[in-house]
């Protein structure tokens, strides 16, 4: 066990010792006054403190040091990466209010129905493929990272796919172990109009070999649209056929508003691991429960506090 705040432990130890000394001095002074006022035979014998009152202070003292200890923890290794197109074309307004904002809304809807124990990460591509957030169960951090995405630049769909692959299937000596390949998938939000970097279908072949299906949510009018981007009007294409081929090549699917096929693919994969856990909250709760139990016992037996 490790104390993350040894200064808190030492301060608590000092206060506990000081409080104990003051209590003993007060009891001694009170007993002297009784001896002067009463026959010693009539003075009641000091009562020992109930056991809960003796156990609670050490627990609270230990909690003040914020202890951590390795504990067995059941962890879900299943992961998903949200792969979001942030190229210039995602500013097109054939989705409401535009393609990128529509992608954000769909991603939030997906996360709302996702098992909270599944770790989700975020990769954006445009103008470069960028790891925005590693897979985590912290949904608040993921939503904040998602909201901060802005459109701009070319569309390197292939590099974006490979960035997600490296995140879910990292290279290393343990890559072939069963535990290194838990259930995982990609959820791609894009208009499919790739125009930079590696061919997405070549990247899809690598994803298929790694056992990573890509589920796609196409965005934009399949016929393309004329939209204002920045200062001018541009024809903005969309390529849903490329996204369909990408999904088929990796064993994924094309989704619309229903994410149930992806939820089914992200089946739980639980393992037990030793993980460093903060014990302070549990110790505080246990300490106050002991104090409450001791107070209840004293009131029930004698009708007073000790």
C-alpha cells in the first residue's frame, strides 16, 4: 500500500494525538474534582470505549493519507474508435446544419447507447490523421473532444484508418496474444470523398487482417452539393459507394440511425486485473459507519453518548 498524501497522514496523526491527549487531561481533571467532592468508593469506575470508537479513528487517519493498493478489478477490454472526417468538405450544408455537426450529433447518440464499460477513443482526419483521445470510459472528456472538432484541409481517409488501427491493435511482442485482440471496431463518420494519403481500400485490407470491422455512417448528398465554404461557393462531392466497399472489405456495415449492429459487435470481454485503487473513500465510509454504530449501541444500552 502507498500513501499518496503522507503529509495528510502525518497531520491527522498529530491531530489525533493532540485530541487524545486533551481527552485524557480532561478526564483526569474531572476525576480529581470527583475525588475531592465524593467518597472514592462512590466514584464510578472509568468505562472503556466501545470497540467501534477505537477502530474508527485509525481508519479515518489512514484515509487522510489517501492510500492506494493493488486490488483485483474486473475490466472490460472491448474498445471502439470514432473516426471523424474533419476535412473542408464536412462544412457542406447538405446536412443540418452541416456534415460535421451532423456527425457530432450522431456520435453523441451512439455514445448515449453504448455500454459505459466499453472504452471509446477519437481519431480525426483532415488535414492530417490525428489521435484526439485514446480509448477511455470518460464520456465527458470524449464529448468535449468531439465538440472541439473543426473542418479544414484535405481528406486523408486511408491514414485516418491506419491511425485507428495502431490505436486498437498496437504493434509489439504481445500483439499475438488472445488478450491483445479483444473485441474492437471503428465507427466512421465521413462523406467518403478521400483525396489524400494512402488508398482507403488498401488500409481496409490491413484492418481486415487485424480483425477490425469498420462501421460507416455516410454523410452528405450522394450526388454532391454546391455549398458555401469560407468565402466562396464550391461543388462538394460525396462518395457513399467507397464507404460501402470499405465496410464490406472489413466485415462491417453501413449504418443510418440504428447503431444496434455495432453494439452487438462490441460484446463485453471482461478480465480480472490488479489495478491501483484509491482506498480513501471506502475508509472514510467505514470509519463513519463504525462511529454511527458505536453511537447507536451506546444510546440503546445506556441512553447516552459515551
